[in-house]
């Protein structure tokens, strides 16, 4: 009680104390030493025993107002709408105006994405570092330019403009909306499980299927958008490359929004660094005596195509974050306080 008195005094319900105790390493086994069956039971006694003279009765968490939910739901559609408008404008322009349209389009989509991520269940506050933003921008830029540049480099170029994967980037921009809704669904259902659970292990076991279900639902939405954008723009649907990238970005954002910033930052930086290295080795292999540097990337590209490089990189990175998420996002402390959009 003395050690966690500040936590108990500011808590609005026993669930918040239970989540805080778990964050400090208190387990059900620790609670058993105090003659309680689990951390939730211990938190209830601690909450009851801390005096709150003059404080109002404990309040229950209420869902967000419908108007607030409509706000972030509408904003989640903004990046996709701006990206569709930018791609359509690129299709009808040429020469110098096309460069200006591309620059304005990139800026508009970036601002739209920034606005969309500041509201709703994907809001991470000020937890995202500059380095993480830079690596995220690089991964998206590679999805747009990387495959074409890699193929041109392997063929001895680039001798001129290389093809842009506009379908992939458009699908990823449109995927902001299903990403927000899947994150909202996961947050709401997890909060309900937290209220009904009577033990940390019970809560983790009930939340893990929710996380995997929301993740799978988002992947289905991404692949559907890739197919739709590929058909509309007359480009191959880059399922192997853009799909894992979308999964990686969603998991990184879910973790960051709940305060787990280290793993997403490291994994995003590692994925971006591998893609940079892949491109660098293609051009470094042209130097005298350095031809062996290009062999790994060339082998992968000749066997499965240039899209296999981001597929392997982002696929492995998203798998690492998924495993990490099943251990961190199933903790009670990850859902102690409701998201702004939940």
C-alpha cells in the first residue's frame, strides 16, 4: 500500500490499479503472498483501503460521443481520398506540370495522414520519434519507387524514369480507414474483457484472439484494396510487398499508441536499413571487384521478382512485431486507460 499509494490515490477504479501493478511486475503469484487469488482481487482491496476524502464517487469509463467517433472516422478516409486525387491528377498531366502535381500530391497526402493519425484509436500522441517517422516514410517511398529502381539497377540502369507502384501506395493510403476501425474494435472489445476478467492469465487468453482477429480483418481489407486499386489503375496488385508493409505499419502504430515504442522503432529501422542495403549493393556491385555484393539481391529478384525483397523484409518484420504484440497488447496495463477513440 505504501509503495503504490500514489497509483491507488489517482486511480478511478480497481482496474487501473490492477493494470498499474502488472506494469510494475506484480503477478498473480505475488498477489497470492498477500492472500489474494489474483492481481484483480488485490487491486480491489487496495482501492477500497485508500482514503479519498472529498473526492467524487468512482466514475465508470463511458464510450466516446458519437460525434467524436464520426470525426476520426471521417478523418481516417482523408489520406486515401487525397491519394486517389493525386494519382488521378498524375494520370492526366505530363512534363513539368506533372512534377509539380507529384510534389503537391505527396505533401497533401502526408498532411492528411498526419491529421488522420492525430485523432482516434491510432493516436500515439508525442510518442513517435523523428527517426521512426523517417524510416516509415522511407518504407512507404520504397513501396512506390523501390521495385522499379531495383529492377532498373539490375538491368544496368536507371536510364530514365522507372515505373511507379501507384496502386500499392493508393491501397495503403485507403487502408488507413480499416486500420482505424480495426484498432477501435480491438480497443473496445479488450476493454470489455478487462472489465469481465478476474485474472491476468484469463484476460491475456481472451484478448489474444481479439488481437489476431483484428489483425486478420485488416489484412483482408488491405488485400481487397490492393486488388481494387490494381484493377482500377491497370497495375499488378503487389500483394507480397504492400500487404506485409501494411501489416507492419498497423502493428507498429498499435504498439506505439499504447506506449510500447521501443520495439516498433527498432523493427521499422531494421526493415528500412535492409531495404537501403539491398538498393546500395545493386549499385555498389558495379564497382571493380565488388560484383559479389549484388549476388544475394540479384538471386532473389531473378527467382521471385523485385517485389520479393520488400516482401521478405516487411514480412519478417511484421512477424516479429506480431509475436511481440501477442505478449504486450494482451497485458491489462496496455488497456488500463481507454483510447481517445474507444
